[in-house]
């Protein structure tokens, strides 16, 4: 039922825009009460972006499952691929279109990315194997922040590219950052 609610809400967002679509319209269209809608999704933004705590769990589990000798950038990319929004190219494109069409949704997206960074930095710091301290934390935080910025750039580019996937665009962005003058890990 949750997926059906999301699909119908996305249709309303496409027709009326995210900001102009009310929770009441979504509830009426889906045949559920407002209270039921909020049991499925904590906020209207969560209909588009998903549950932050659930996504943090997916990211940490996916990252931790990667081989310890794997390049940390690749591990971060593979962890991001495990997110539900990355599973379908069309869904990823719809999310990107909505996120970049609404200031409130964009703001919530940035808060979500900050939460992702918070859970990923300690894992990256541990993976880097350096003695823990300010310098290793800064290095891990910079890698995660760059990786998430690459994901954001890829999502933005996805709005304008029907032939490339989020994964391909993310790979392009990471390659640009890690190019000859970019950081190596």
C-alpha cells in the first residue's frame, strides 16, 4: 500500500507540483486518511525522499558489507546504489526533478544528506586505517562530503539526461573529483 500511495502522490506532484499538492489531495487520491498517510510517511517530503533513519541503516550496512581492501570511493558508490531511490532509473529521475523544483524539498534533501554524512564518516575513518584523531576525521569527512556532493551533482544532471543513469553520472562526477589533480585514497 505504501508504494501505491507513493506512486499516486508522484502523479499528483507531476500534475500540480510538489508545493501546490496538499496532503489532503494525496489522502483523497489514495483513499487513505490523513493519519494513515502520516503513518506511512512522517512528512509530505518523506513521500519523495523516504525515511532518513531507514536510509542511514541501508547505507551503513551496505558500506560495512564492502570488502575492506576496496577503494573507499567505490565502497561509497556501492553503498549509495543500495538506497531504494537508486534502484529504479525512472524513480531516481522523478525524485531529482522534484527535489530541484521545491525549496522545501531541497532543504529536506540537504538535511538528509547531512545525516548520511554523519553515519558514514566514522565508517570511512575506520576504513582508512589511520590513527584516529582530528586529521583522520577531517580526511574521512572530506571524502564523504565530496562523495555526497558528487551524488547531488549526478542527481541534478539526471534531470537533463534521459540516456544516462544516476550511477553513470555519479561515476563521472567522482572521476572529475579524483582526476589527476584530485584526491587519492
